[in-house]
C-alpha cells in the first residue's frame, strides 16, 4: 500500500529510494541501498528478506531484472509482493504481483524504477517517472523528493497519507566521510508526510551538505571582522586563538561542522550566523 521510486545518479555514484504510504513508518521497511551496488524497494505485502538478498545479488553483478526474477521466483507469496530494483548500471526493474490491491503497477527506465499499489490510478506512477526524468538538474536527493511529491500530488495512495522516507547512499558520502549513508530521513506519522520530508531534507542539506568550493569566502579582512562581531554578539568572543577557533566552537554547537573549511567560510554558514545573531551591521565589502 505504497508508492516509491528507486534510482541511480547519472554518474553511478549515488543510489536512493523515496517512498510514501498510508502506513506507519514505511521508511523503516521499504528501502534498502548499498553504495556503488544498487537500491531496492519492497512493498505491498513486504518481504524484508528481499533487502539483504537483493543487495547480495546486485553485489555479484546480477542485473536488476534478474534480481527481481530471482527474488520473486523463490517466494511462494510472490503474487502479493511488489518490488523495484536498480543496480550499478543498466535499466531498473519492477515486479507487481497479480494479487496486489489496485491500482497497482510500475514503470521503469535507465537507472530508475517507479511502482505503487492501492493507488488512485496509473497517473501516480506516471507522475513519479515523469518528474524523475524532468529533474535531471536537481541534486540527487532533491530529485527523488520532487518525484515523490509529483506522485503524491497526482493522487498517491488512495487511502490517504501517513508516512514517507528517503534513503541515499554514496561511497564515503556520509557524515564525516565515515559511512556511505548520505541521507536517511523518515516521517513516520504525519498528515502531510511528503511535504514534511521535503522540509527535513532542506534542514539536512543546510546542516550536512559539503560546501561548494566555488562559493567559499576567505576568512580575512572585512569578512573576518563581521564574523568576529557576530560571534561576539552570540557570546563566542574571539580570543587569542583567533576568529577561526571561535567559529569552529560556535559551528559545532549549531551542528554545522560539516560545512567548515580551514581559512574560509561557507556562505551558508555566514547566512545562518547573520540570521541567529543580534543585528550587527555588515562591512560593505563583506559578501
């Protein structure tokens, strides 16, 4: 009783799943993904064994369509299952068992698979696929959520709304470079879960995305003066250790440590600093 999109980025570095359902905490059950391996969604009458088994098959180089075929062939309850899979390369694949509650079905393409059951109609899956294809200029996680939003706006789960989830993986792309999980967000019980998922992703992006090197500002001159004044106004005065040390201390408390760059400042950090500090006039030359 769910609709989902599993997908791979054009460069093959990212894999992810976006899901929404009139079901408590669908994000805890439906998605699975492994960096540089693939992603899958198991839904309808969920078979959680599909998650480790499917990723194991993908790791051995089995194509997405053959992963789907193998999993459902070995499952006596296959008629009640729905499954979407993408691998490290090639087209996505989807299965909808004939006993899934209508409307149920899927659509696939190069590097993606959209599927759903108990939907208002096929327009939901079409909206998922069309939005995914149209969103190629968006960051990967935002593109997944945009597709999910399109499916929701097209009608979504015909029983209503309750939960949504987003899982994105990339080799070394997680917090501090110490894991492969780039995004793992869930809205377990909410009247508008897809919108709430989008809000959470915006917060996640602000806190944890790596800064764009092309936009970084040197932490010197007027910029350093403004940062020092803002930090002082927030109770983090610059000491003999310098402005950067005070910035690091404050940023850690604000959970912005992933955006710190030695000797420079991310404009996202500076904007947030300006927003939370008591008003301090910015030097004219500060950006």
